[in-house]
C-alpha cells in the first residue's frame, strides 16, 4: 500500500470469505485513522471485530525493526518494507 499526501487505500480478499477487507488510512501529525470503506469488513478478525478508529501517535521515533508472528525480528536496515514479502 502506498501512502500519498497522508492517505492511502488498503484492500485484500481472503479466498474463504465472501467480501473483501478495504480500509482508508489517514496519517496526521497526531494520529493514524483507519476507516472501513463500502462495508468491506471481511478482514478475518472474527465476527463483529473491526479495526476502525483513531490511534493516537505516542512517538516520532522511527523503529529499527518489527517482530514477526514467530518472534523473529526483521530490521529495516536489512530489509526494506516494500521488499519484505520477497524474503518469505
């Protein structure tokens, strides 16, 4: 997903779900705002669970890494975000 001028659209479709998962994402200096678009709520979170909301910024520090679901750290200095899926 690309963020241009502080906003972007995310869309994905899981084979086992009827509809897709579609979000509008807006980033401001104070928050990250996520809004579901066109009632496309099939995001595989479970029944009635949505991610919509305003998430307040608590730091401007750029992270060095993130932790995958298996606990392994992935460092941005070694793997650029846009190339992450190429490493799997």
